[in-house]
């Protein structure tokens, strides 16, 4: 023990001296890093606001300029903004501008490294940037957060060195004690893996039959603890993962011990369609399919979907299964097709799902229609899919990914038959507020079905909040808004935000043609000259997608900017959908009439303003349009996410092109570098078109790089991986002994009489 103390005391002194010397260096490094980051940020802000700021300056409206600056300073780290004219005119600044900063004395702040000032409001960092249009932009960054970060860093370093010293001291004392008692030899044998099993047949006492008797009770617990710590660390280390198909496979085998994965959706990933004696393979126009198909390739599970193709029955085996994807890529997983009668499809799909729930959840000014017969078919089809899940499950505890509003009742039905299953439901469309959802006559039944899920996911936090509010308002359940969990019927459901994305990188065949070749091909295909500016829109023919508003914006552009007549063509690709619903047939007719009217209105145009293509396109054809267009316009009136926006960005490996994006999409919250518009404001959409057509290559590249970087980091594999890792965490918690849960502890208190007065 004396020997241990002689070593431990100098060790603590050395660590203390080292920590004392290291702290000032850490402060300097943090200040240098934050200053460099703020300079990069200042360059980006100056580049972005240059054009809109000088447009406002030319109007001479100082109030609008100050309002523009005030919006910029809504960022908590941007303290103040000012513009100093080049001609020594009167500057414009936000009211928060420190008195120490004056336009006449900016010379000492123009060096590349900026400058740190102490003002009455606290420390600030000043950046002065010359603008291309003239004048200088002054950005004052709040630096008070650095003091907080430095203080936190010092605390963490202090705790680290204390922990390090205690750990080393503990190890020293333990080793000394083990040496004193003669345990070193046994411990070394244990670390080498010897003696973990009794070695039979050894005589003379020379065979090592196991660890020392004192260590045997803790060996098993120690190994279990290490395994749980490693699993927990891996689950939390999400930021360090390179999200790819291999990552998903590793999560399944490592975190979920190779559990089978099943996907249930209405739409199938591949449709077999008869064409005479031939059978063609189609990829449906669906964001859900484009997101889930690469996941199933990675997980090699079972996909259960409605077989809707005219050639689907001819391509399945006697168990209604088919291996996918088709050659030469596959097979990687299997598809189990479920057959529906005409009555079932009419009531479940066209009726309750798409005439009832779809308009109910989308703010698109179409009245939802609810019929009792449709509801009965919806219940019947959900029950049929639940039976199929049970039939296809190879284990009592599969992971079932239930997709979208077609199967709101399915989680509860699966849970009743397979109570050990982990059910991850994802609602791909918006969730309305409680007042709107209460319109549905079967609102309690739908909520009961969804709350059979282990995890329930939405695209945005806004939709998560709406769902939790709806549950709180309409059913008897315990709602925990701190962790967003709902306990209903004694079973918890975790409600989370999981913004869906696209595959990254896109499949090689989708990027096979160079961008210049794609530009040439689509212009030749439509008899357009090589220099013709081209915009593209890609949707299903759905009234929620804002196609009508988009075409009116093109018309308004020609009214306001006649020089674009004959020089700009907008190609609208719209896959036919839900043609059995009258609202959809009427909408398609309106779009056709509108496109024809706009084209007839500008007879002087050498090239048509609108090219309307209402037909199915394969993914490689869609990517050809993405890569060959100058801009992509997404004007959804209400959308959960909208993957067209992300597909367009992922397709542009040339880092060119402009995305015009509706603010009513989930994607607008993730891609602020797009031109965000209100699709109901036709003049604003027309102005966005003009800005996109005149945007410089440098600005296009800056915006596209930022958007591509986000999609690379937050791709579809990360979307699925986060849900699977959350499922793994919940499964580990369920394996905890009941005595260590809050419910078990309360029971022990009652047994011991601790709750008695």
C-alpha cells in the first residue's frame, strides 16, 4: 500500500500541472477555430445577400432594408448587421449595432482575420465584407457563446483529468493487491482465455480449471456489462457512421442479432405489366418505393404489397412470392403479393384511403368523403395484410415496417397475434391538427391501430406534435411530451421525427450519361434548340402537388418578362394515378386545358411554353430530365417530405441547376438553399423562375454543394438506420429484469412497506 501511495501522489501532481498548462492553450485554440468559422460564415452571408440587398437599395426604401437586416439577425449568433455605402452616404443598420462600430472607422476591421471587440453588450466579432454591387456589409457576431463553451470545456477537461488520475490510481492499487495476494498468475491466464472451461483428465493439479474462486462470480456479469456498454456506444455513435447498405446490414446483425425485416406497403416496388405476349417490369412513380427499395436490397427481407399489375400473377410462385430485384441486379429480397378483389380495392384504396384520409391530412381544399362501406373494406384489407405478415414471419419477433396511411389499423392487428414483434410504423403524409382529424368518424379506431406500434415515425416535428396533440385530445392515454411517448392500453409507443431521404450515392446507371449529353438528348427529343432554357417538374397527377399553380407561374413569368417567350420551356412529367376517383379525373382535365390555353396564348413563341407528359417514366428517364434541366420546380400545396426535391439534388453531380421548392413541404426545412416559395403566390413563383434562370454559375454551385452535402449525410440508409437503432434500444430495455424497471421498483417498495406512512 505504501508503494502504491508513493506512485499515486506524484501522478496526481503531474496531472494537475499538465491540466493547468493545457487550459489556456485550449481557450486560444477554441477562439481561433470559432473565428475562422465565423469568417467563412460571413463570406457566405455576404455572397447570398449581395443581389437582394442592392435590389432593395435601388428602391430607396430604408424601412425594407432594415426589415431585411432584422430577419438576418434572427439567428441567435448574428448580433447586428449594417450596410455602409461606398459614396459615404448614410448607412443602414439594425438597432442592435454597437456604438463602437462606425462606417467611418472600418479600416482597422478589414483584415482577413476580422477583429474581436468588447462592447457594452459583451464580446463581439466584427466582419467587414465588400459587396460586388458596391459598399460594404458589416456583420457583428455575438461571441458570448464562446465564453460558455470555454467554461464547459474547462469543466470537462478538469473532470477528465480527475477521472484519469482516479482510474490510474485504482488500477495501481488493484495490481498491487493482486500481486500481494498471488492473483497475478490466475488473472494472466484468464486474460489469455485459459481456464474458462474445466480441463478434464489433468492429473497432479497442473490443469488450470478456471479463474480464481474470488473472480468467478463477477466474470459473467463483467462480460454482459461490457457487451451492453459496447452496444449502447454503437447506438449513440450515429454521427460517426458512414451510412450505406453495409451499415444497415451491420446494424441488423450486430444490434438486432440478425432479426428478419418485413416491409408492408400498398404499392409494390416492381410492377409486372402485360404488353401483348410480353411482360414488362415497371418501377412505380412513388417516393415511398424509391426510399424503401434500396433498404430492402440491403436488409434482404420480405416485402408484402398489393399485386396490382396485369402481369403480376404470372410472375409469382405457388406461394405468391417473387424474388427481386429482377436480373441482372437481383435477387436481394422477396416480394409477397396480396390479391384484392375489385370491391376491396375500390373501398379500401380508392374510397377510405384516398377519398377520405388523403384529403383529410392534406390542406389542398378538397373535401374528404367517408362512407361506411369503404370503412368495412379498409378494416377487411388491413386484417388480410395482418394475416399475411403472420404467415410470412419466420420468427415470433420480426421487425415489421408498416408504411403509410393505408394501414393505420395494421400495427394493432399484428401486435395482437405477434406480441413480441417490433412494429415500426411510418406515416408518409402530413398529420393534421386535432380539430381536422376529428372529422373522421372512425378517429378512435385509427388512433388505436397506430398506437399498436412500437415506434411511430413522421417526417417533421410539426407532424409529431400534431399527432401527440390528437391523441391527448381524443383518447384516454398517458402522453409524455418530454420524450414524445404515448402509453395506451398499458403499452408505450415512441413517437419520433425521422425525415426520409433518398439513396446516396444514386445508382450508377442513373448517372451513366454525362450532364451535357442529357441536356442535348432532352432538347432534341422535344425539338428544342440547344440554347433553350428548360425547367422540369416531376409528380404524380395529384391535386396536392401544385401542378396548376406551377403552370400559372410560367404564364405569369411570360407576362412580366416577355423576353423569355420562346426561350424558356417547362416540361411537366405527371404519372397518371387514381383515375377511378372523379376528383383526379377532373384535375387531370383542368391541367390539360390549362397547358393548352397557355401555349395558345403565346403564339409568337417559336418553342412551346409548356410540354405536358402525362405518362409513366422509368427512373433512368426521370434522372435524364433532372440532369438535363436548368431548374426543377416543386410547388406542393401540402406534403410530408417530397423526395423529388432530394432526387433532383442527388442527380446534379455537376453542382449546377436550381431547385424551386414550396415552403409547404418537409424538404423545405432541410434544404433552405433552394428558392423557397409560397405556391399560392403566383407572382412570387414567377419571380423565383426569373431568379433561377438568371442565377450565376457560382451561386448555383454554392447552393447545390450545401444541399448535396446534407443529402449525403442524411440519406435513406440513415433514415432506416435510426429507426432500427431505436428499435434495438427498445428491445434491450425490454430484456431488463422486471425488478429493475420503475414498475418493478414500485412493487418492491410496496412489498417492503416503504410506502406506508
